[in-house]
C-alpha cells in the first residue's frame, strides 16, 4: 500500500516544529524583537500561494474574483516581506560591540 | 516551466534558508548574515513559483505591479518607523499575514482548479479541511492583531474590556468554528465558508479585547505564533514545503516567546489569555492607602551620588521609551564612563511592550550590546553596585514580589534593585505601575526619588556631573 503524501508533509511539519523549538531557544534574548520581525517577514512566504492565485486567470480575463483576492494577498504579503526584512536589517545594524580604543 | 519535483526541491532549500535565518539570530554578529539568508530564501521561493506556474502573460505584469506597490509601501514603513513604535509595527504586520492567508484561502476555495485541488463544490476533503483551518486561524490572527495594534497605538483604551458571560460566549464561538468546519467539509457549501470566516474574525476580536495593554508582550508573541499556524495551514493546502516549514518555525517561535513572557510575569498562559488581571488589582491597591514618607531629590543630588560611585547599574523600562530618554541616557552614561565609573544595563524580560524591545531602543542609542544584561546575568551584581538608576521601570523592581504572598505580582522574577547601596528612581509621580500596586522600593531608606520627566532629569544630571 502506498503512503498518502499528506503523511510526508505532516512529518516535515512536525520535525520543523522541533527544529523551530531548538533554534528559537538559542536566540539571544536581546534579539527577540528582530526575531519577531524576521519571523513576520518569512511567514509572508504565503505570497507563493497568492502568486498562484493571481496567475490563475487566463489571458482574456486576468481578473476574476479568485485572482483579485490573489492580487490583494500579493500586495499584503509584499508589504510584509519588504517591511519585515528591511526593518530587521535596520535594527540589526544598530547592534554594536563596545569600542575598545575609546576611553 | 519547471517540473513539480524540481520546484519542490527549491521550496525545501528556501525552507532551510529560513531555518538558517533564525539560527543567525543566536548572536548579534551572525544576525545580519541570518537576515540575508532569509531574503535569499524568499527570492528563491518567489522565483520558483513564477517558473512553476510558467504563465508570463498579462497576469504576470499585474503580479509584479502588486509586488512593487506592496513592496514600496513596506519599505517606506520600514525606514520611517521609529524604534519606539516597533510593537505597533509588528502587530500591524501580523494582521497583514493573517489577512493574506484568508485571501489565499478564499481564492483557493473559489478557484480550486488553479491549485490542483479539485472542482468548485467538489474540493478534495483533505485540502478543504486544511484550507478552512488556515482561513480560520488567519482570520483570528487578523482581527486579533488589529485590536492589539489599536491598543498599542493608544487609539483604543489599553485597559481590559470584560463583560458578563464573556468566557462562555468565547467557548461557544470556538466550538461553533469546529462545527462549521465539519459542516463545510460535508456539504461544500460556500455560504458556510463565509460564515466560518465571519465567525473567526469575531472570535479574534473577542479574544484580545479582555487582555490589558500591559500584557501586550504576550499578546504579540501569541499572534506571532498564530500567523505561523495560519501559514502552515495554507502550506498544507498548497502542498508547499517552504510554507509548511516556515509556518512551523514561526508557530513555535511565537509560542516560545509567549512562554518566556509569561514566565517573566509569573503568570500562566491561560491566566493572560483569559484576561481579568484588572479585576484583582483594584482591591489590593485600595486597601493600603496610608501615606508613607519618601525621600525625594533633584538632579544635583543624583549627580553627586553617581560621581562618587564606582559602579552604576541602569534599569530601563517602558517609561524611558515613552519619554524618548534613551539618547539622553546614553550621554549621561558616557559622562559617567569618562569619570571611570563602571556602567551596565539590566533588562527585565517583560520590560517594554514586546520581547526584546528595550534592547533595540538601547542599541538605537548606540549602547554597545555587551553592556546590556538580562535579569539572570546581572541580578547578583546589584549587591556590589553603588547606585541603581531606575528609569521608566516600576513593577519589575518591586521587592513585594519576593516578600508578600498576598501581592498579585508575588513570585514574579524581579531585579534586586534594593540591594544596591543607593537607588535613584526617576518617575513622574508616586502613582503605581500597570499592576496597580504600590512599589515598596519608593519608601526604602536608600531610595532617592527623582520626580521629573525621564528625559529632562537625565539631561539635568549630565549637566551636573
């Protein structure tokens, strides 16, 4: 008997939760805010679903109810992706070490 | 057009890159590289999606336009946002992830053929279950985050809104969501799908309104977690590994942060979620209204104390952020360091309005991160320090948490500020903090209260040093 592909996806999902668990515990507390903004940005990878939805129309009619929702989702996810990664970048650039030469 | 197997491999790669992005955050040195991995993962995922759909017609142009429009809005926000407003920003971003998940689910429900999920009215059972879970969690994330945003922004009152029968009502709604998903899957009725969405929006709203403004660190982390589970739900629907991995990562990340925040307040997760902290505080604060003597001083006294100290520990809190005093504080510390005084910063896990908020604000003011310490790292040092400078923090320094089992904050880990030789406490008035309880520290023999705006006081002290 063949195994349902859903089981494979479920395995990936469960294992990723464990990976996430250990990786996140190793994040230093001082970087918890960047952690939130970067998780925000990467969860917007949902944009892949939005792109499929947006491209679902045929060449005669690009816009149908389904693809309009797709386009809206693309815009929302794009705000998050750009906003999330850039604001994380901005924050991380501020974390500096003590300058040794300065007295 | 590339094969489904090849694109699956690329999605896997982008999932791995996202794991590396979080891994990078284990130290500030590797963090920037981590962020780069995250961006790379995103580029791969988006490119592969384009290639796998392989439809470069007019629709493609519109996709690019929408990405560009959204991207420029996002970039603009990212550059403009002041660091003090990070909690609002993150709450706002969570709501967008939630809404995007809802939109993708709607789109997949209306046009399942595009996603290879069957025909309208006859969607594969497994996909329909995953889709409706993703949509429901996304809707909860959206409306919950909107409320969190409004509370943080001050548009909505931060105090908990409670009414009679709230918990039974929420329980009924949550049960009805499960019932609706079951009915939806057995009938495939689109009306039920819309009702499910409406009810989920409603419950997201109802779940967050009873939670007080100061419990926001927990709420934000929790919504972070929800946005991850929503993404994972959609990932199952789309059979997309990148989304499943990311959803799981974000979901567990948010859950861990919620746990850390709850522990920082010594409250159980359910206690926070069910709200009602406001109810217990009233009776305990009104019972002890007697006036106790406090010692208050001015900038001159504070400067004198600090000049004669050999080590100073700064305890910043949300009040510092409100007063925008972090730059003035850094200048004061620079002056202290020129006088060969050892200065370090002590940060409580729930200082600020979101996890790690204080660290970002100090980093913005050019405070080196190796001078900033967490509670466990620095708590023993207070006994050896000469001066503790409390600026904008309150409840996290209250010794009552260690001594009075009656107190609502009893058992909460606090900074042992009172063990310092002297304590300088910058505050506008004697009013209690968000927990609504008096801080015993105000009345200690070795405490000098500095009643003023945090920024102004810090600047005045610097002048007097």
